[in-house]
C-alpha cells in the first residue's frame, strides 16, 4: 500500500558530480574519463578489492562525436567499455581520494542546508 506524504522532500546527490570530483577530472589528466576510469577503479579497490583485476586494465579515452546523446549504440566509440585510465589506479591513492570525496560531499550537504 502506497501512502502519499506531501511533506516529504527527496534530494539526490551524486558523489561523481561533487565539486571535488569535477575539479579532479578537469585538472588531473589520469583522472579524466567516466566508465571504468581511474577514480571508479580506485573506489572499487576499497569497496571490493577482489573484483579489481589490474592485469586486465586497459586505458582508453575515446573521442566522442558532437551528437553522442542521440546514439543508441556506443560500441563503436567505447571499444573496450572503458573511458579513462584505470591502469593508474593505486590503493594508496584510493584511500586519499575517498577521504577527499567524503569531505566534499559533507561540505556540499552543509552548503545546501546552510549548516
């Protein structure tokens, strides 16, 4: 049974869109990319290290056409399912970036709620 609550407000937040992550991707070349990139690989090193197979890491930063949003198939662009540089991922860096991401998220939430 669903109940309607007109006082309920839902906010969503993507850690990947945090100010810190956006800045990191714009200033550090090895963090550029998106799917399967260095940052995602480093976060997986912390979350489930047994699933990270660094010997299979492929660096690939494809060129996206201007009309990529209209495409239904990215296989011709993302040949390996990777967009970034996962081979640069390191456990020590993962811990550092994780702390910085959390700090950025906390700051973003405080700013949003003016705490």
